[in-house]
């Protein structure tokens, strides 16, 4: 399915050379790049909001995929719509949809529906694409359109997006595409927009929608911003930065009825709550000899699953212990047990000492239930971990490990770990992981 551009030649130049030239003038090539999980970008014509959009996207350290959410301007199609396959065209070429991530978001949300019609005439997603193509021509997207709804709907959608991103185990940036106050005097627009920006900087979607309602802020960005904030927070973000603000009056010179444009980035908050739990467990046990008791559990820590906790020091493995299948009552308790084992009971290493704690890095892999497979042709070293079994002997290897590039390497390592000979018949199992760092 090909989604043709509908605002090329109006919102932005309709030819590749003129568009490239305009982008050159709007982006900030020397801007310091940040590890960003979310961003608010305006979506008006480039002559009005392109400066804010360019300054903001220039601060983003690029990843392969961007989830782009925009408000529904036309009312067409499903109220909460996603496209999970196909390409979007601009004068700069085609942008493919990240099908894997899109389908996981669709499956995770009870509100989002697959729908092409809602995207046909909408400009909110489209106007962001040339900026992304400028920095990364082979970028992929997941386009989503959101209609007006209660905050609980946006919270569920944000949680679904965060869960899907965690599940695919890749770095993704979430863009909320939308403008601020519409057609009010400059001073009124600036005052109202300050209120909305402040709520977004506090990563508080409830307060944002409260202020939009109570102060009659006519920003079309509130729906995608609310879901983006929730998703970013679920992914561990703790800090936002206001990059730029302008109004249409700065272009036209008419300040009697302006539209406001804000650019905000939400930065990664360091460790995810899941990895942070592993770190806290190790530090308490090594320093005090006591087992940490988890308190409030995030959604990622609920349920039961096998878990591996990996500890690195100066980029070298320092400990890795895990469970093929769940032993404890929930994932949090599984992390606690395996973090202590990784730090103190990995037979390949001496127990971690207090002096080492400041130099350690942590990652946690939460496993799906292993499934038997008929042959190694059903494996992929980047996507699937593998279990090799011969009688009571079992060897496991996690997916996407540096230096392990083939299925045969995965199987050989598993055989060695389990003491299984190279010619012994084996049963194969595969699993996926959610990796938290």
C-alpha cells in the first residue's frame, strides 16, 4: 500500500531539490544530539513552523524507527488508527512502515485499529517525514492518528506503544505532531502555551489535559502529546527540555490572531526501572548482605517469566545468571534472585566486591515461553534465543549478542555450555526476550 503525499507543494516544497534546499535552511547542523525517547514537533506549513521543527529534530540522535502520532483533523476513518504496512511517499522518496513494531502496537491496544482511510488526507504525519529523511533517508515509521477522547484512552495507547517498543527490543523515538494555541492574540497565545508547555515538561499528561480543558487552550497537540508522555515515562524517561517556541506572527507580522508552535524533547532517563531494580538489588546485597524486597511493581515486573540478569564491567561480562522458566511469584522477584546470583554465584567469576559497584552496567532479559522447533531454519540469532537439549542437559543462549552472528554459532555455544557433543542428537527450542537496560 502506497500513501501518496497530499500537502507537498503547499505545506512544504513539492520538488526534491527545493525541499532539500529548504530543509538545509531549517535544520541546525551543529546542534548537540541527545538520546531522545519522545519529541513534540509542530506540523504547520514550513514557512510558519519549520524553524521550530528543524531546531527540535536537529537535537535528536536518530534511530531506525519513529512512531509518529498526530491528531485527527478530518474525522475520517477509525478514531484511533494505525497503518502497519506499506510506504509513505514524499518528494524525497519513500518511507517504509516498520511492520513488526506497528503490528505489536496494534495487538497491544484495545483502542487502536488498522485503518488506511484516516491517514489519506491528514498532514500531521506527512509533514514530519522530510525532516526525518533529511537526516536518515532509510528511516522507518509507524503512523498513528488520534481523535478526541478521555485521558484514560491516551494512557492506554501510550502504555501499548511503550510495551511494544520494549518487546521489539530496539531504540525508537516517539513523535507527537501538533501545534499549540490557534488564532488568538500573541500575548494570549503565549500565556496559554506556557501553561501547556509546563505540564509537558513535567511529563504530566493528566495536568496537560486538565489545563487544556480549564483554560480553553486550543492546541491540537494535546492527544498525541498525552500518549507520547505516557509512553516515554513507561520507557524510563524522567526529563524534558523546551527547545523552541514561535508563533505564526513571527512570520507574517500579524500578531492579532496567531498559531503557536512548540518544540520539546523528552530525554532518556538512564536506566529502565527493570534494570534499575537489578542494580539496586546487587548494591544492597554486596554492601549489606541483605535481599532487597521490591515495592511498587511497574507493568513490566508483573506476571511470571524466565529472567536473565547480565552484569558488565568495562564492557566485559562480569556475571550472567538466569532462569529458563519462572521460579518466583513475579518477574520482580525473579530479577532479585537472579541479580544476586549473577553478582555472587556465577562460577566463571569471583563475587563482585564493593569497590567494583561504581563501574558496573546492568541489563535484564525477560524471556517468552520457549517453543519447540523442527529445525535450525526457524532460528534467527538477532531475534531468537535458543535452547539446545539432550536428555537432562540443556544449554541456553540469549539473542542479539555481540560476536554471535549465525545460528550455527548459537547452537555450538549452547552445546558447549551443556556438555553436549557436536554429533549428539538434540531438541531445539526458541524464545524471544524483552531486553531492559
